[in-house]
C-alpha cells in the first residue's frame, strides 16, 4: 500500500508527487495520457509554439516596410507548422525528463492509465483493471474543453482537435471569447483563415480589465476577425455535400447562418471529475464541475486532497505547481499551511498579447482611493522601432500606500513585461521605487518604468487635490481615472 497516490501528471500532479517523494512518502503517480499533462502536451507549450509560427507569418507583412524586398510573402504550410509544434513538445519532454525526476525520489509511475476511478477511499482502479491502494490521495486530474450538445455537435471541434488537422480550415467559427477562444481566433487568422468570433455578451475577454477587452477587440477587428456580439447560442451545425458546414445560431431571437469549414468551441474549462467516481469516496464537487477544497486543499474526504485546474482556484501553471506542493505537504505532514492566493501574473499569446496581475478596476472596493497611470505603445520608443504600436501599459496605484494593486498590459511582449510588475508587487515596492529601477533601453519592459513614473505623477496630483477647495478637487479627480 502506498502512502500517497497522485492522480494526474500535469504541473500540479508532478509537483505533488515530487514533494511527496522528497518527504519520504511511498508515492505513486497515475497519468491517463502522457506525463506533462495539458500544459506540455495540449496547452501552454504547443499553443505558444503555434503562436510563434503565427507571429513569424505576421512579421513577413513588414518586410517591405523595413527594406527587405524581393519574392512573394511566405506561404503557410499548416501540416508543417503542426509537425514543428509536435517536435517542440517532444523536445520539451526530453529536456524536462519527468520520468527521471520522479524516479530520483522513488515515485512509481502508471502512465497511459485512462479511465481510472475510485472503488473505495483506499482503492483506485486503473483503466486496465489493475488496482492500487493508498492511505491518501491527491487528485490533480486537470480539466478539459467543454463540449456543447446541439444537432451536429459531433462535427464540432475544441482547441485540442486542432493538432489532428492536416489542413488549415479556410473559414472558421470560434464560439467563446475567453483566453482559449481568443488565442485560437488570433492564431488561425494570422495563418490566413477567415475567422468569425462569437461572443454571448457585449465584450470579449470579460474577466480582463475593460480597457484590455476594448484594445484587443479593436486590434482583432483591424486584422480582419469578425466579432459577433450578443449571439444567443448555437442552433445546429449542418454538414454540406462538399464537406463544409452551415452554422446556425440565434441572435436577437432570430435564426441566422454562416458557412464555415470548422466550428471550434471554447465554452469553458470544467474539471475532469466525471470518470473518477467521486461519490464512492464522498468528495463533493461544485456545480461548475470542480472539486471543493478547504484552506488546506483538503476535500470533503479528509484523506483526499486536490490541486490544479480541477479545483478551479487559479487555473495557471504557476498556481498549479504551488497547489501541488502545498497539497502534498499537508497530506503528509498534517494541515499546517493554508492556501493563499499569490500574486500571479496571467497572460495570453494572442496578437497583440495581453497580460495582467492583481486587481481590475471593477474589483476595487469603494473604500480604496486609487489612481491610474497609462502609457500607450504608440508613444513608446521600442514599440515604435518595431512598428508594434498597438497596446498600452496600465498601473493601478493605491493612493494611501502608494503600492501597485493592479497592472494590465496589451501589446508586444506583454506576457513577459507584466512579470516585472508582479515581482515589484511581491516585493512590496511603492510606485516611485518601481519608477526608479534602471531598465535596459530600449526594451519592451522599459514601459513599466515609464508607466510607474506617470502613475506616481497622478498620485501627486491626487494628493495635491485633497488640499484644494472642494469644487476644484472634484474637477481634478475626474481626470485621474
């Protein structure tokens, strides 16, 4: 019998198993597919490789502008693009050597064990019928793209199905405008597909700062992506004689249709709980399909913990690895460390990229006085040099503490740029301290210092306004947001 069995070999599961092994527990890891999980095999790594290829295709648009002449614009061979993506994934696997890492701390690995489920609170039955027993379990089984049911849904794809395509679909409908939907739309558009992006609400990227949504949507439109707002849902998908499809949807109570070659659903990311037979072990789940955990990442069964996407807490790799280590420590050493939301930057490799850390303006409570500093990429030296002038850097500063409580970046290298702000926030830097950092010039990350100086200036204006007569203070404060 094992001390700990970890279910799932993604970032959370790998870290949980490594930590358990390091702490001396007899440990096994069960993975339904291939070590690395969605992150390495189907998510961050292949999507970033695909986005890089898309960026190269876009860069060719600037050849003539920069004096690189002669020849036609390079053409996209989608099959070769996907072959390169698979090569990148295989190389990452070789570099990480996850089997070697796990073996170094004596973790037994059961790979390609799909269909595993609980028999009782001490027994896990693998898909091939083998049974393994453990004192405790840590569930890190991840999530999946939600598939919607409608007439013709068997023809619809999720982002995971893209890797199996041999040809680039010429006309694509993407439903869902969160991170996944927007990345898919951006990449396929860059490769030359005609893309229609469907949004149930009136703005894409609804969980992001409103200015992020506005600027990314404007750039998508500029690049030919057709955004359809306020559609009421999918009615049906009909396959045509030539292999294409007619996509029927509801908008304002009326049925409309659109011809396409592929429908890609990006309708959410529920946890992989369905096959685990959690009812047999008394583990509760939420209505959205995630496992409920307490402050120690312990489920409703005291001998079972959970970490990563399956908890729905912070669905990013950095959050998953932190949760995995914490769950292992608490399962083995007792509930000594509570889970706390860390300052974790988030971002997506759309074109333009967007990234954030901390609060959005609409999340700030009424009792907090704050100012905003914004620098636009169109006024920023490095962006002008590269002709990548779409975007901005926005810092939100608490006036009382002068600390940054939120940052939002859209534009070239946004995902990397926001990490500097996250480091400053984690270190407790005040806005003027961030502004004083010496940053190499001209670099994209330099916009952080420039924006910090602008935000610091706004703090000064705000504080000065507090000493003005009331009628003047009101007129000044309006300009700060």
